[in-house]
C-alpha cells in the first residue's frame, strides 16, 4: 500500500466525497463509448479513481468499435464518445449530430503503418493488400491520408477491413502486405522486427488527434455535467503526474498491459491539458477539420462539407 499513498489519498478523497454526497444529490448518468486506444485511458482512470464520482457523475464506459460508436450514440445507448477529430465529420455526414467538447490527446508516433521489411516506401504498396478498419474510422483515414501524401489513393491498394488489434496480430502472423494500427498494438509489431517494420507514424504524418463529444440533446440538458466531465479529465491528468506508476498500472490493466507496458505506449502520444485544449480549439482544430473534410469528400466518405462550427462547443475549455 505504500506506493499507493499519494494516489490513494486523492482517489480515496474522491470516493469519500462522492459517497458522502450520494444521499444529498443525484449523480448525472453518462455512458461514454471508447476503444482500448492508449489516448483514451485517462477517462478510465477518472472512473476507477473516483474522480468522475467526486464531480457528480455516474459514468459507464463502454468499449465499442469505432465503426459502430456513432450507431450507439444514435440509439441512445451512449450519450458521449471519444474518437478522432475527422470521425465526427463522417458521423455528421451519416446524420448523427454531435458536438466535440474537449481534446483528449494527439498522437506522436502512436498510430502507424507497418509493412514487410522488403517494402522500401509507401509507394511500393501499389497493388498490395493493406489491413485497416472500415471506412469512417481513424485507421482508414490514416491510410487515405498517407497514400494521398505519396501521390496515391485507397483505390491503388486492396483494403482488408480489420480492427487495429486483429490487424496487428494478423500482420505478425504473416497475413497482408501492410496494416494500419495504433498503440498498444503498434508496439506488438515493434517488438517483432522479423515480421516487418513501422514504415510511417504520426510523427511523419501528424493527423491523429482525439476529442470527446456528446449529442446536442445531452449537452442541452446537462450543461453542468459536461463541464464536470472536462474538469474530471484534466484532474485525471493531474493524477497521472502525482503518481504515474500507479496511474499507469490502472490504465494498463484496462487493456491487459502492465503499467510498464502502458507507459511505453503512452510515450508515443501527448494528452492535452487545459492550456493545450484552449490552444487547440482556438485555431488548430478549425484548420485540421477543414483539411480533413476535403479529404473525406475526395474519398467519398461524405457527400458535402459540413458547417464545422456546428461540430464543436468550445465553452467548456475556451470559455463562453
């Protein structure tokens, strides 16, 4: 228990406060859809450490593949979700209205393309088989982005739809010429150099950044809870600073990793604190979303570019 001291004190206070307040005020129920992506893990930490509860939230976290997350929002199974910035544009085009409210992370090498060792460049993949999640997901968008930057399109390769974990495992087992995946699965390939190599990551192509968004109906009815959710995320980041080893242990356990393994995955991304969020939504989000919408239109994933200001509510991090 010694290593738990600082972490346990904060988490314990959070749980105690939540329990004490339990009888006095009802907690707002929120279901958030995520995946096992390392960047989303502080949401798990906020739940497991009692931060959400302390801030008046009764949060259920549901693991839902990215390709199905918008359907869960449309059905009311979840009210909020975590996903990449461009995915919200695709969901809007599919008729699922949402508003992003805070940034989670930005990938610094945590997403990448793996190829066989004989592949000299991305251009050599013409006519080859590439595993990537379905159209409308981050890995598919990353594939389209990387190919476009190399003068190609998704029509120049054969795409086999596989989720990031299975895509990495299939690649290690000798299937497909390349694959798009992300941490913690990218490190599985990194640890098997005989199977192939990481030919490009978001260090080469910085285009993966994640946000949390909710349905407009949820935000309209739960303004205080939305603000508390953003606050809880930032408090989880503070908790990581306070006791990194313990925090990494909790977040790693959620994806069947040790704290040490989780830490290695986390080294390839940056979580966005309050200052980072303010900067992101004051220009970078707008510029990236506009470029992403152009590419999504080009590859046929949307029929028209949306009015981007309808896809975000910045008051929770930038101010009203």
